[in-house]
């Protein structure tokens, strides 16, 4: 049975495998690996397993399941398998670093060390293998007024609905692109929310790029589900397609959305605006661990460089699910299983024949789950104007309140990359550590310099990637090297004070 860990002090000094993230990829990896006799620790920030798509599924009512749709309910079996597995589970845990193990502590044989905070205590935990299943983030959607009260992301609204049963009470507008935009509209409509409009910013020309992939999409499960979703939303609310130049307006509080559709200007009044421009891989822990990454033009985002098994450039570190590239819940679970299976092979818990048989089975399932993704990626690729604001007054970095105009001023100075831009402006230095501004800042700089974003690279991220308190750090075990370093400093300081005493006399 699963072992729930409530404090970092209760963690074992080392595990065969540490998995970060309890979404579909992390859960599936944990089940697969633990079934092969591996000691597994799964660490996740949330209260319950499931990630974003299966959030709070373990306590969802029948009404919740009906409102959220069949994809939400599909995760129940996976969560039940996870809760019945023989492994350790640290919920409400913050993983803030992944790196080489400290040789001086004797953990160097495990190869890797993971910094975990739980219950007010931080601990470095050694591991032979690490699987990062950190999922995705919503893409930034900066435009005039996006920071005013009454404007939030679609993902945030979905979290409130799944975790607390909270839904908007006023007139609600959804704006952006991507399947999640219509999925959330459908869920809100079923919950009785007054969704007065869905403003679709998907570029019309995307159809031309998606058309060559339509046959693969038609043969996938996405086609029928997508048609049903679109029919439901179009039947129950107003859908405005081809929207451009959106702007949130209001006197201290959102009261309406201005937009252009072709040569017409429209104004939609509302009380709440929910934004969504698709999702991108969550890279912060991956990059802080030193993993290589590439610019994916089709995603218009950076993603880790991994092989078909999910192995990254850092030995012992694998990446699965949306953290490695947006693939959806079903494919994420199969990628997690493959990563867990590979960890078992690397740790000599299964032989090559067993591995290849199971790997081929998972590869077939993964190929079926990925069918139709190319169409979706081309069809819902966000417009450049929705990724890089044209208005210089638009805030890009919400933490430090840095505008697009300020970034363009710094770009004109000839800064070579986003890290130098960060040094000049503090863009990306706030609490979010670039999660809400990184992609926009890189694409804006690339646009100013006339190069591809991949030539500039991304922010240089270092641990800790999440806030760690002084109390948590003070609770960490002190290595012999650290004790000698501090004791030596104190001793030298004391000697200095004694030497200075006669001079003062």
C-alpha cells in the first residue's frame, strides 16, 4: 500500500527513483516502476494526486464528473492504481532542485540529489534516477488591460471549479485559442455560469497549415470529441471567431472587451474575462537541472531535448508528459509508463527481453494516443500578435511591472539574450521566475533583433526554483564540509578580533 509522507524528516535518505509531479505522467511512471520492485518516491505540490486535468478527482461527486466531462472521469482508474501501489507519496511537497549528489555525504553512489521541502523542513534526498513530470503552464497572453482586476487565466478558473466548486457569478467572457478554451466554456455552461461570449483569436490562416494533417485527426479520438464540444458551445453561447487587437477595459475593474474582427470593431460587456492561449512545457526545474532544450517552432515554445524514452541530456534524469512537449493526458500516461519501465531496466530490475516486450506495447499505445496531435498543434497555434504585444504600454513582466516598451528600449541597446535583458530590467527576476513573462520576453527580443528565438535561448535558471524559507534551510542536515567551512570562518573571525585587541588598547 502507498506510504504517505507528511514531513521531510520522514523521508528516506535515498530512493531508487524520485518522480516529480502527480499528473498522468507522474502517476503512471510511479505505478510502472514500483511494480518492478523499485523504491519510488513521488513528490507533488498539490493536496491530492491527478495534476491539473484530474485535479481533486478523488473527491469529485457524480455531478462534478458529469460537468467536467468524460476525460476528467477517465483518470479515476489511474489514481486508484496509484493509491494501491507500493511506494512513498509526499503531497504538498515543494521540489526546488535536482542536481548531482554530494559525494562527501556518501550519496554520490546514487548519482542525483533532489531538494525537497515538506512540513516546514527541507531535505536533500539522493536518487539513482529522477523522472520530471512537471506538466505544462498556460502560455502568457499579454495585451492592454490583462493585469486589471476581473481578468484571470482559464486554468485558474478551472482550478477553482475543480478544487473548491467555485464558479463565476457574473457575466463571463472567454478569450484566446486552443481546445481548453472550449472545454472550459462547456464546463462553465453546464455549471450554470452566464458565459456571454467565447472570443476566438485563432488565426484564420491556421487552417491552411492544419489541412495536410486533417486525415490523421479524423481517425483520432479527438475528432468526435472536438466536434461535440464545438457544437455544444456554439449552441449555447455566442462565439466570435477571427478576433484581433483585443483590449480589456474598465475603470479599476474589468467591464468589457474591445476587439477587432476584420474591419469591424466590437465591444463585449462583461464582469469577468478568462484568458487562454494554449499551454507550453513547464521548464523551470528541467533547466535548473541542466537539461538541454530546443526551440520548437510548431509549438512556438521551448521544450527539453529528450529521446524516445524520455531521457534528457543529464544522466539519470528523464522527462515525461507535457513537461517534455504538449501531448495530452493519455499520451502523457504512456510516456510516464515508458520512463518508469526504462528506470527499471537501468537499475537491473528487469531483463532486456521483458523490457522490449513491454516497450513495444507502450509504443503502440503512445502512437495511437498521439494521432491527431499534429492537426491540433497547427490549427491552434497562437497568433504572433497574441504572443508579443504591439502596444508598448502593455505589461510583460507582472512581478516587476516591466512593459513591452521598456524591453524594446533595452533590446535596442544590443543585448545578446534574455539573461542580459533580465540584468538590465529585472524582467524574470520576480516570484514567478519567468513563468509568466519568459516566452514573451524571448520572442520580443528575437523580433527586435530579427533572429529566431532558438538563437537567443531562455533564462538561465538555477536552484532553488521555488521559494525556500530560512527555517527550512536551517533544518537541513549539515554536511561535514559545511560545518568545517562555518567553523573555520568563525575561528578566523575570532583570531582576527584577538589580534585587533592590543592595537585598540
